[in-house]
C-alpha cells in the first residue's frame, strides 16, 4: 500500500499506556516514516494526563489532551479537576479529554460518570479548549448533556466525538452542534455498519485517529495498534467516500489543525 504523501495527524492515541513502554521511540519513528507528523495522546486520568504531557514534552511530534475517562471517574473529586486545569496550562496541551459516558463497561457508577463529565465540560468552557468525547452505549445521554452545554458555552467548534460509531441521526445531531466526528480502523471491520454514515459527513468535519493501542485496522486485528497504521484507515475512508487517501489525509489534517489550533 502506498503511503499518502501528506502530513497526517493522528488525533487520538494513548502513548502513555504500558503497551508502548518499551519501544515508544520506535513507534514514533515508524509513525513519522508513515507520514504521521503529529499525534495527540489523550489522558484518561490525572496520572495518565501527566504522562501524556511528559511524552509531549519529549517528542516534538506529540501533543497532549488532559482529562478523566468515564472508566476512571469513580472517586473523582473537585481537586482532581483542579489538577487537570493546572495541567491544561502546558503549552503542548491542545484539548480536554478523553471524557464522556460509558454504559457498556460500567466500571464507574453512572452518577460519578455524569458528575465527572459535567465538571470537565465546565472547565472546557472556562479554558476555551475543545473537548474529546467518549460515548459508548450512551449516545442519547451524551447528546442531551452536550446539547445543553453547547448552548451555554456558545462554542463554535466544541470538539470531537472520538471513535464515532453511531447512526446517521446521531451524526447529524452532533454536526449541528458543531462537533467533528473521528473514525478509526474499526471502519474496515467486516461487521462495521458505518459505510452510509461515512458518506454523509461533511469533509470539513472529518477526523482520523487510531486509538492506539486499541482498535487496530483489520490487517492487524488481535495485535497492538499504533499511529503508523493510520494509513490503512485513510485508505478505507477514501474507498467509502470515493476519493483518494491523499485527499482524505489532506482534509483531515487541515481539520485537526483548525480544531486543535496546531
């Protein structure tokens, strides 16, 4: 497969995970060779966010998002949100997140997930940073919360729905609120039902991501995902949208640059 001759931005990875502890240098090197010149590594807790910043300070290609994932919301206090606010002042932090609701795993109570999400959305309004939203089996609830928040915050580009896997109706509602939609390697899985949805997304609202080390493209199912594999997702997106991987790479890069002010 020919790598698109374009600087690609992986808008969502988790380079702080132990999966990359041994060979992060090589992972970054392979990403650069594959045309990925920027990677946003997203925090999932206070500690994870601190690691994300450390990686961003170490590698010029890496930027950070800081936040608390719904899985990590049990026991979160205002002091934790204050720490996230401090971390967000770092010059390489471009977004708040990953935040949201996950009613599939339910590793934390729904009450704690709601509270932690609302605290972080309030912080995003204060700091005027875009948010990275996680929504799994919670689309209805996330839409309700974000709809109210967008009205209050008056944000024109509020953020991105990470790993979007909803239907056309949900996509349309998120888009009307001003959100971008990000897609990963899962769009090429045999059971994916996103073909028709992908065709409807305006080109200026589309983002590409890996969610590495999770959700590898079909070619690497069962293995660790990494930013270099984003080219396979670009190829699949291009196939669905009847264009070229180079064009999709160019457009998603422009979108990411604009949204995250890179």
